[in-house]
C-alpha cells in the first residue's frame, strides 16, 4: 500500500492518540493532521479531519524500530532543507554578481 501526502496538505498539527480496546488494551498512535475541507466538521468525540495515523508497537524493540524510522525521516528532511538553503544562497549570490556595479 502507498499513501501519498502532498506538501500542500501538511499542517504543523501532530496529535498523540490513545484508544482502549474492548479487551482493555490501550493502543497509542501518532497522528499527522492534514488540511481538510472546511465542509467537514470535527467534534471532539468524532474527529473526521484528514490525517495519517501511525499506530505504535507496544514492545521495546518495536518502539525502537519506529523511533529509528522517524529519525531517518527527519534526517532526510534535514538533508533536503540544507540542499535547498545552499541552492537559494547560490542563486542570491549569482543574482548579486550579475547586478551592474556603479563605481
């Protein structure tokens, strides 16, 4: 399964989710809330906004794998941010070098 989330859909809202099943087991998740249509309403009891939810494992090894996965994702974003900053600085420097000098 592949889920595509486009950058225009991202928000800064990240929510911790906790649900207790009918067996009494509590499950936890991390939910990334996405931009949703204003036509949708989201009362606290039934939040129907668009989101991507990652249900967390309950074992230590599983949580360590999940942490590694999210850390690697953050590292990839940091690399892309650095490349974008460098490229922007190079464009600004090139634009400045192309301006006529009034000596």
